[in-house]
């Protein structure tokens, strides 16, 4: 790890608690504290706290903010009501995915509405450059607030119980994919009912200076109420999202993949579309011959990794694994990858070449994991 890595406001806590720190997209981030499996299972059964401050947070203000974002992303920001959050994509002129993002429409204390866009850490600089390259009206105000704020994900069946005393409203009544400005432990921040683990929970955006105190308050409450929350690193965040069938940029998503291949057609609004690549995406939507993202379940214990070949029953390569893991929830290997459409039906019997041996694999419907409601 080099000395030039960026640190989140919680970095010192991670180090003091024995977090194994790695370079992730230029940030020093904890991959685990105890074990990936323990942190994964704690999130499924109690609560996991994730420092996701490395993700980019970009703010747009002004009368032209909504039309600007309508020309940037695959879903129309102008359709959002204040308090709504939507998953969308930023695409290039060829319809390839530059990033997958969340768009928040919020109102500040003076009831002026604005937009917050959360982008992947690995794509932040690219997306900021892309934004600055787009034509914009003079009244558009754009700011990259990533280092001014911290972001904490609290996920798991005990997440709401853990966070509820820190806010002054009924967190349980807050609908999925909504957000609000509010006081968090007495300090201004944003609460959203979003997440990336397949579990119920919230994500908190708080001022960088307040983050360590709020983070510690969550652990103190977990201990006093015996809620079982643990600090969870990037390792378990990856196994959780894979079980939940969520694509990850750099693995399932890239500039060489379009949203319809990735199973993200729901996030593309082609009606009166103005964003880059819209015409190409209209063509891709009607093209049923493209490789598509699938889930794969394996019978044995050997774990497929990114880049491994997916084989048809005759042993011919028909695709590649994009992510693979040994699932702590299902106690077997799982993977995602892209295959030709004629092999993509759930139940299809295929194989994955794992270091020279064809391991039987079956196409499974995504997501692998769906929480009880």
C-alpha cells in the first residue's frame, strides 16, 4: 500500500480495531476485521456496519440541475419527487456503461431542492470529468462533496432498531428508496433507505468530522441493546452483494456492456431520452442475440473466479465468469457471468473450467438470496 492513498474519516478506527487495510480505488479501506464469513453472517442475522465513505457524492443545484441530469443519466431526474431515490446508469455514446449510480432528490433546510448523485469510488474521477465535459447552463451549480462527508451503511435485520434512536422520525415508516435531510445524533445529515447487501437497512451521510462519533454511537448502542452489530469490510460486502445478485462495476458492468445485457433494462427510460447512447440502447433493447448476465450454482466446493471460462455440455467456451465466491449463506460456490442467450435459461446444465477441470454448474435465477419480509 502506498502513502498516497486517501483515508476516510473512519480510517483511524479501522486501523485501531485491526482492520486489514487494502488499496481500493485509491483509498485505504478495510477488507475485513475478523473473517469475511463472520462479517457476512452477522449482517444476514443481526447488523453489519460498512464504511462506504470512499463512494463519490456529487451535488447539483440550480434551475437547470434536473434537465442536466436528464441528459446525463438513463432515468429522468426531473420525474423524481423530493425524497425519492432512483438507481440509474451513465452511458457513453455507444450505450456502454460508464457507471451505475443513485440519484437522490432532496430539499435543504430552506426547502430548496437539489440532487445528490452517488457514484462508485473507482469511477468518481471519470464521472466528474464526464460531467464537466457536458454542456451546461450557467445556473448549474456542481460540487464534488466526497471528502466533506462520510457515508455509513447499516445493513441487516437489526439495522433500523440500531439507527432509530439517532433520528427524530419513524425510520420504519420510511419507504425503500427514499431519503431525507434530517438530524442524525443532533447533526445535519441524510438518511436513505438504500443498501447493497440484499438486507433491510439504511445509509447515513454525515459530515466528515461527525462520522467517528456517530459510528461509535452505533456500536455502543449495539452493545447496550445486544443487537449483535459488527464492523464489516469490503470482503463481506462483495459476498453479500453477489448473493443478492447485484452487479459490480469492473466485474459485471463496464463500458463494453450495455444495460440490457446486464439485466438492467428497468433502469433505462427510453421515452424522450436525451442521454448519450440512447439511440444505440433502443437498438440493443430489441436485440435478443446478445450475451446476457446469469447466475451460476456449482455442486462441488471449488470456487470459480473472474475470467474463468463457462462451458456448454460439449465443452465449448460460451462465456466467462465475472464474479465468483463461496456463499456463506448457501454453503456452496456461486457465480455470475455472461453467456449466449440460448444457454441462459434457469436450470440449464453447464460447466465452469476451474484450473483445467470442468466443474458442473447450473444456471440459477437471480437473485440467489432474497430476504424474508
